[in-house]
């Protein structure tokens, strides 16, 4: 039985390990966290709509469900040509036939970023955001700024949706408490039209939603630095804020940047359509899946969980076919789309974009519960308790 080493315990790593087990491989998964984190439903932690424990799934439970070996340790070094991975504990893993890298992305750095918290950062930042919001609620009012940044080297690594979702959820929480009027809420982003990749119709709908929610906008100005009490822009103007939630764009993972793997300019691993990594002109024994990989495709392409899952499923299929000596392969590019239920706390907007269409469909009330239902579906399908709906 061939040995496969999967690095990372997120959407890409867990699914790759589970599908490879189904193909009959001996799989070891390495993760620096002992849990799988359902990022899309973490937006409810800061408003108290979900607990941290609702959003995480213990990797031990996933290990039991799928039968892979689990190593909880950090990956420190990848030497692809030497077939060697070194862990933070000093342990060396070099007895593998294939390597799947799925350790996600690191984040762009901005001066003064320590004055901000991100809903897309380390999972433990979400409860910290909750504490900051609780403090402001206890104070009874204040100025709140939410925003996201760009990565000029790879636009697919920009993530703004969760910022919008949390902002709308917070607005609704403050409204429910009857204190919304005491807060000034401003959304900021360096691009003139943040969210433009969702398409024109979605953008104009977001505009209406912003107006209705009385959000101020600060778009199109580059961020110079963050301070304890606000955001300073390139023209030295300052947006005052008692609490700043900022999502820096994704950047190549440090371990990948320091490895001998081929990367794009931003440090994401170059792959072909089949998630194979080409080394020295040949298809190597290394694959990459999820946010760690450089996506090829249209301008609006985005690093998303469902793309990570497609890549994971393909990798298991492609490795199995390769070992059968067949030429059959499955690619991720035909599945590139933007698919998101953008939650607002009292409903949601269904956002979809592919090469043919782009739209946002309002889903008052029911949309919120659809996303809640998806969280339940995600946990239970990952744990193998219920079957997956094809295409989901
Ligand atoms: C708040 C939020 C909301 C989102 N909402 C949506 C949505 O609605 N729809 C959608 O499709 N996508 C959504 N996304 C995007 C989606 O969550 C990501 O695309 C997805 O998590 C990528 O999966 P991944 O496995 O590649 O990376 P990750 O989920 O980041 O997992 C990386 C894994 O690698 C591990 N790791 C990292 N470094 C090391 C190391 N050195 N050693 C060992 N292990 C390491 C981490 O612990 C983690 O287990 C959202 C993201 C966020 C942050």
C-alpha cells in the first residue's frame, strides 16, 4: 500500500485525506492545530450566534471517521526534491510516495496591524473580536471600522466577504439591542469598488444594503498604517475607530516560500489543472490543494472552500488513476466560480459568478437559516455521518 503524506487539516487537507483513504492508500495527515475549523460559520462567533466549539471539529474525530493517521505538529520545512518534510518537533517524514501540500495561506503585513483583529486570521481571533464588541456594547456606543486589504501580486487571495457578513450581523445585533444609533460604522478598502468581482448587479445591491444599514464608506484609499484609535490612509487622512477589524489579503505561506516548490510571484504553489506540481519539467509526486495553491483562471477567481474541496477530490482521483497507469485526470478550472451565501444575520444574499453569469439573489430570513443548515451539513458530512449531496 502506498504512503501519502497530507500537510494541513483544513478543507483541502481533510477532504484529500478522506478521499485518499477511500482509494485504499495509507494516509498520514499533519496539522499544527488539533481541529478542523469551519471558517465560513466563524462569522457568528463575534456576535454570540455561535460558540467556538460549534465551529471546530476535532481532527481525532475525523481520524476515527476516515481512518487516516494523524500527527499534530507544525510543518517547518518542505524539501520536495529530497522527498523530505521536517516538522517543528524536529521529526523528519521522508517515507512517502506522494505529498499533498494543503497548509493554506499566510497574510499580508501592514504597519500597526497589531491594533486590529481579523475574522479570517487565526481561529482564536474570533473570540477576541467578540470581547472587543462586547466591551463596546457595554460602553453603549463608539466608532467601528471594518475593512480588507489587497495583494497586488495575486488578486485571488483577497477576501472581503466575511468582513461584509460580520458587519451586517453586528449592525443587526446593535439594532436588536436598540443601540445602533450610538455607533458609527465605517467600511474601508483600498480598492475603489470592493467586492467588484461578485459582478455589477451584486455591487449595486451591496450599495443599497450599505445605505439601508447607514454604513459609511471609505473606499479607494491605500492604507498607510493602523493605530490604536484608527486607520491612517496614504493621504494622511485618518478614520477614527474604537475597534478595527481588518482582513489582510492572503500571501504565500512562509514554509512554501522557503521551500524548493515552484511558486507564483505571491508565493502560492504553482499547479496545473490537475493540482499536480511540475518540478524540473516533470509531473512530480507533489500535489497542492486549497488556499496554498496559485489559482489560474479569470480575473474574478477567488480562493474558496468549495474550490479546495474540488481539488481534494480530484487529487485522490488523479493519484489513483496515475497508479493504475491510466491517463484519466480531473481538473479544477472548470469548477472555478464564486459561490457564497453572504449572511446578514436576518437573511442572506446568494452570490454566484462563473464565466457566463454573475448575480446576487436576496434571500431575506431563509438565507440565514440556509447558511446555518450548511454549517450542520459541513460538520456531519466531514464526520461521515450523512452522505454528501452531489456537487456540495
Ligand atoms: C471567515 C471566512 C469565511 C469564509 N467563507 C467562505 C464561504 O462562505 N464559502 C467558501 O467557499 N469559502 C469561504 N471561505 C474560504 C475558505 O474557508 C477557504 O478557502 C478554505 O478554508 C481553504 O481551505 P484550506 O484547507 O486550503 O486552508 P485552511 O482552511 O486555512 O487550512 C489550512 C490548514 O493547514 C494547517 N497549517 C497551516 N500552517 C501549517 C503548518 N506550518 N504546519 C502544519 N499545519 C499547518 C492549519 O492549521 C489548517 O488546518 C471563508 C474563509 C474565511 C476565513
